[in-house]
C-alpha cells in the first residue's frame, strides 16, 4: 500500500520546516502532529478502499 501524495508532501514539508527553523518549536510540533494524523487517515482510507476492492472481486 502506498501513501497518497498529499500525505507524503505534508510529512516532507513538516521536516523541511523543522530543519530550516522557520517556525517556532511549538508550531513545528503542531505541523508534525498534523502530518502524523494525515498519514494515519491516509492509511485508514487505503485499507478501507482495499477492503472494498477485495469484496467486489469476491462478488464477481
């Protein structure tokens, strides 16, 4: 299962922000938390879609 582009971009942006130091540590942590949540949601959506695809294949 691959991570959707939006999640990958959010995680990459979060690391770039922390490395460059544009944001305060608190905002960088918030960005990191948001990226983590996006990743979790993306994985859950992918799992559900995969389940629907498998169920459809069984019915055919």
